[in-house]
């Protein structure tokens, strides 16, 4: 089954750098990062995110069988004969996630 996933990328900023310092210190001490730091990076290792934080905005089946599960009100499913996709309302997305600089769309199969 093909899957379409939509992420936003929030570039590295001062908050990201502070959280990464805590993450790295915890990993060096062989302890789990605090919950707020873990949640900030959505469980991802920030060392694997050099361009910034990836924010999960939602996903849907790319074969049209699933209308989607979106974490953002800015994203809606669009279905046409022999095609399916998503609309992304940029004004709404900016309201929800003002620090995003990039929209990343993944298709997996």
C-alpha cells in the first residue's frame, strides 16, 4: 500500500539548540531525556535532524482507500477519478505552525 505523509520543517533556532544540548547531555550520561525534550523532538534524535525539527502534519493512503488522518486543519483530502492528493491551506498552516519554513511530502510504497 502506498502512503502519502506530510511533514513541516521548522528550522534550527535557539529553542532547538537549547533542547539539543539537553538531549546530548542526557545521551552522554546514558539517561533518557526529560519528557518535554523527548516530546519537542517527537522522539527523534536531533542529531538526525540537521535542517531542523520535522513536524508530523498527517498522512493518507496514496491509493485513495483512506481519506487521511491529519493533525492540521490546514490539510484536506482531494479525490478525483484515478487520482488522490491533499490541499494545504497555507494561511491556516501559518496560524497553526508559524515557524515552519518547508513542507515535506513523502510517498512510501
